[in-house]
């Protein structure tokens, strides 16, 4: 875990018991499994999400799309290993939101089902499992206190310091879970104050690029990128007007005040992959853009996605 540094020397919780069934949290280690770089969470049968800086630590400063890291699954399936390759459209490192995330395609079937996702709220109790000095993990608990941190879109977690259990190096990429369930809220990306405060990237702020074939993922990324040039999205007021006109299913999964890049990526991927509403979304944009050159570029980028169900 290299950026930002997480403090050393903190007390951690007791070693967790090995679960009866494989957990959706994985480890990122070196090629012989002796050095821990962080964690990753299974978001789809062949895809995992981790922090970009975990990949940088494992690979070096040249890390980026196409980089490979080693993953294993000590919680429930010892001996399983995979090589994870960073997707071409799944790399965010410092230049754009969500700032510190990487989507990995696994080279073999995952050891268990993906995480069930959940939405976070201020005041929610949460649990985090990390792997420092414990093969099957150590638990930290805390409470969500709101958006803050070094980047727009990060969410702060105040750790239960009375117990002395804090976030340590090796927690980066670990899943932040519901306090009384196992739903995935986001991944740990930073820590401070001797590990008594941590920050997560909420899962709903990571563009959903997993699960699509390479051609579809490329088309989704190009369409979202083209949308970021539209005045309808560049203007907060116009974007909110569009948001209120969207299908309620999309509104429940989006926030009008999200970072523009994340908003566009989430809008395209949700509309196309989950609800087959991309055609309707483009029609709404067309009404507002009135045939702008930017809208023509969006239509061109989206053409491969507009199959019969989306058209």
C-alpha cells in the first residue's frame, strides 16, 4: 500500500475464522505469494476491483491497462490462484475520478460468488477485512461519517478506536461491508490518524465496466467520454434537469452531483447493461442538445450498443 501511506504500528483485531464457503474478498500478492500488496473484491464471476495504487505497488510505476497481478483466495479456498489483468477501460489513477481504482479480469473461474452490492448512508456501521500479518484476515469496524478526504467522491470511515483495532498497510482494496450484513459498499483507499480514520471509494462511484465483452466495454467508454463534452452534462442545472427526467430505476442508482466522468460512465453502463434504456436516454439528450455536434459524436460512439432492445 503505497499512496497515501497508511500508518504502521497499530493494533489489529484477532485472526478471523476461515469461512465455510469462499469469501468474495481476494488478496493481491507477488508471484510466489510471499509479499502482500493489498486486497481485491469480486464484483462479477470473472472480474475483481482493487485500488490502482495496489497495482502500482505490485507492478511498478509503469502499471496501467494490461498490467498483471497475482491474486489468491485464502478465505475458504486455499490453493486457488489467478492472474488479474487490468482492463483497458478499467484504470483510474490520479488523473480522473474515481482517482484510485482498477478493474481486473481474472484468468480463471472465481472461487465463489461475487459480492452483493449495497448503498451506504452517513451513520451506517461497517466492517472491513484486511490481510496484514493474517492469511485469512483481520477485522476492523467503524462508522461512515460522510464524504471527505483527498479526493472528491471519497467517503470517510471513523474506526472504532476504543478497541484499538485500526486500518493497517495491506488494507487497500479491501471491501467495506455492511455492519450487520455482507453487502459491499466500497473499497478502502486511504487511511490517516494512525489508522483511526479511513476512506473508501463507494462502489456506485466506480464506472461499471466489468462483465462486458471488450468491444462493448470500449463502446461504453467511448460513449461516456463523448457525453462529457455535452453542455447538458457540463452545466449542473441542465444535468439536474436531465436527471429528473430519467427513468426512476436509473435515478435510484445515480447522483446528479457525481463527478462528471463517473456520472456519464454510470449512466451509459446502467442504461445499456442493466435496463436496456440507452436509446431512451439518448433521446432525452437529443431533446436538450438540439442536434449539437457533440450529440452527433455521442450517437456515433453509441451505435454499436443500440441493438434491438436498446434502440
